[in-house]
C-alpha cells in the first residue's frame, strides 16, 4: 500500500509489549531510494530520545489507529542506536559547521577554551542517508526551469521504498502537485 511521509509522521510505534514512542522522521538511502530507518522519539514531553528503528523491523501500518507495529519489544526499541549513530546528511553538515576553524573559542561556565583543545569522537555518518523532514522544502529544478519545491514523499509500505517525490509546481495561485519518480532525481 502507498502512503505519504506526512501521513506516517506522528504514528505511534507499537512494540510486542506496548507503545514505545512516535514516528518523528524517516531516513532513506538516496542510491537505492529505500527506507533505512524510522526515527522514533522514545522520550516524553520533557526529553527527546530519538532512536533509529530499522525498516526491516517494521510490521503492519494501521492508518486509522495511527499505529506502526514493529517486530521488537519495548526494550529492544529503547536499545536501538541513537540518531547520532548513523548521522543523516543534515547532521553531518551541522557538525562540519561547528567544527569550522573560524570559530576560535568555545565559551561555557565563565571561561573559554580553544576549540582545538576539545575532542569529540563522533561517527562520520552515511553520505547517502537523508532525512525526509529535511528534504521537504528543498527546491526542485527541471531541465527547463524551476518547479518549486518538494512537499512530501510517497512510500511503498510493502517494499519499503520511496516511490515518488511530491513536488509543487507553478505559482501560488496556480500551484499543483506532481509525482516525480526518484530515479529522475540528481543531487
């Protein structure tokens, strides 16, 4: 069955022993256009704990009940890697920004330290892993000009792939949405 990512966001994740969180984002690979992870927020209203639930663990999607079944227990979901374990491209770019050498000092608690003296061990991430929520809003361009921007993705639940990009075309008063196959896309 086909669904859009905007429909999927906010669905509760139902493990074998109960609800464990909500779908916060979808991460896909831009080479094969396959869904790799659901980002599941396992925290509460005060704290956020995004976990990467692999697409291979996904079960049935209940659209009317707004639930996604996973073939895991609550504890297994809580033990899934955090969002930083396999950083999508937008997080990699944010890390490069903060590592930029033009920022000579880092201030905290009344003193400063040169950035070069601070060390961080973080995984490099996957250069082909993209966040649906960060790609939505990007401008799309055709050979003969600007289309406008990406507004959603269509997912094939059975296969676990990105079937189409939903792109808005025209001006605001004549806007319409068209489906673009991902195989037509270039970076």
